[in-house]
C-alpha cells in the first residue's frame, strides 16, 4: 500500500499513533515527511491537523476535503520547522573577514491560493497559533510592504552624504531592511499576498532573496496563483524573476472548493449594512453611533492624526469609535499607512454614503479595497450606509471615457509610458486588478456584518 506524504501524515496525526501508512511512507523513501512525523510523535505537540480535527468534533467548522488537504500541507511545514533555527548573521570581525554570507538551508514554506471565502486565512491562522516560535509574525501583506517602505525611507534619511556635492552616496537600502525583518521574525505568515503597486513590484525580488537566504520561512494566502501575481502590471518583466524565487522557497497549493463560507449563511443585508433606498440609513447609523458612544468614556469631538509629517483629520469621533463618510476615508489622498493608524486606534468605524464604485472612481475604489482589507485584518467592526447592496457595490462596466488621474499621469511620465504604448494596457489603467480584488471585498463585507465577526474584537484586543 502506498500513500502520499500528506495522507500518511494526516493518518498518523488523526489516530495519534504510528500506523501502517506512516511505515509505508518511511519505506517508500518519503524521508522529509517521515522525519517530520517522527519529530511530531516525539514532541507530542498539537499541530494543525489535530487542531482541525478538534474544531470538527466541536462543530466549529464544516467538514471540507479541500481544507483537510491544505491542513495536511501546513502540518508538513509545521513538523519541518520543529527545532529549526536560521543561522545567526556574522558580527564583529567575522562579518568583515567572512568569505560571503552562507545561504540558509531552510525548510520550504507554503503558498496557498484560491477563491475568496474558502478558509485560507482561517487555516493559516490556525497554523500560526500552533507554532510555538518566538520570532514569528502574522501580517497582512499590504501592511508589511507599507512598513518596508517606511524602513527604507528611515534608512535613506540616515545615509552618509558625499562631502563634495552633499548628495547621498549610492547604496542598496533593501539589504539592511531585510536584516531588520529577519532579526525580528524568521517565520512570517502573510495574509492576502497581492501585488498591485509598482513600487512593491520593483523591490520584491531583492527583498525576498535576502530574506530567504537568511533562513526566513514564508507561509502565505492569496487569491492569485504565483504566476498571476502583478498580472498585466507596469514593467512586469522586471517583476517576473521574483515569481521564481517565491516558488523555489514555497510549495504551492490551491484551495478552491467553490464555497464562500463568509456569504453561504448570510441572507440579505445584515444589521450593520444599510441600503439607503430601503431604510432611513442616516437615522440607523445615528442610533448605532449613540449606543456605541454610551459605552465610551469620552465626548464627541474631532480627531487629528499626525502621520509621516502630515495631518489627517476626522470631524466626528468618540473614544474608539469613528463616525466618518466615504468622502473622508476614500475621497482624499489617504494611504494604507493611514488606514493602519485608524485600525489601531478605533474598534468601530461607521462609513456613511458609500456610492456604487466603478472604474471612473478608480483611486477611490482602490482606497476602499485597502480600507476594508485593513479593518478586516485588524478585526475592526464597521457599520455602512450605501446607495447599493454590497453585492452590487462595484460595477466593472468599462466606460470609454475613463479619466487618467494625476498620480497615474505622473507615473506614466516617470516611466515614459503613453496611452498608445504596450504598457498602457496594464491593470493600472484597465482596472482589471480592482475588479478582481473587489470579489474579496464583497466577501469580507458580508462577514463583517455578522454577530460572529463583531464578537471577534474582544478576542483580538
């Protein structure tokens, strides 16, 4: 009898004892899986497969063969990192006299992709909670890259200048940033691995080559297969080598059961999403805000955040509750780092007057997608009033008179691109990436209406 290493592993964990499939796996030359299984048997620790089994027994989740397959792959990563420590970087004289940095022989990570709502994030979080690792980090990919750019900026600002012309001396700031990240975490779990920003795309290969060479292990979830990352993006040929780096250090597996668990049990609009044509949405949000304010030890007042040397103000807050409008949150030049600040300060955000989004509102649409991703990742509760039901919130109809925003015009000028050039068909102009990403936004909006999601804040805090 011969079974794959996944099935051998699942069986051994499920029954909590050596079984014929484990012996077969060992005898069949599946050395990596066999060593992992023996290591797990010796430690007696609880890994992803057993954790999933307990969730099924408690009926916290439904049986799903696709999720079980992913859990088996996560169990292999979990077992392979038991006892693993990346090599420590050379320091002092050794750093100067070493013949070169030794590349770490690290276990492979895992890249999980599939359609929205299938349970990818839930399974990765389950894996993360199982890992008893001091230097680990779980982060939304967009937040991670925002932090990377911030660190690059800080390092550049401290750069030594040439005395002759007072200009910074040329150097690569990506390596010291990678060293900072590696010293902090060698196991990094990325949620929503998606590349839409050309600034991210141009540095990913260098950054992740440094990380992988230093022994960092990556587990990631995404709606995109690796080969589809940054699809049709500007100057994608410069990005493509990163895909090979990623695939050489992460096994790739798909979770595509065809079920969106976020919306499967939801009927219509929930208690926290109000369609203006169906109810008096302003009155409903006023009532919610009043109830939330009664639970805060504060008064209603404006709030200003000072971030990266500039002020971002909101007219109406009370303690950790923000009563805002779509115009305040998405119609101003606000970025991902600002949304992170909001998510860290407020536990509930009211978003009034969300219009139907389309490609004429591309900048606002991108900001709304980033906003919802950030609030969801930080378990911030939202209350929304909109012109449209959430399933109809985005119209991907492509008008012929799309206005090119000032930021895109500047980007085209910098890259010497015209609308008649080949790169003009990139997703930054066509809106394909927004249409794809909005499927995730719709799914998350559905979940964020539920009582179960609202109860997550206390646990998250």
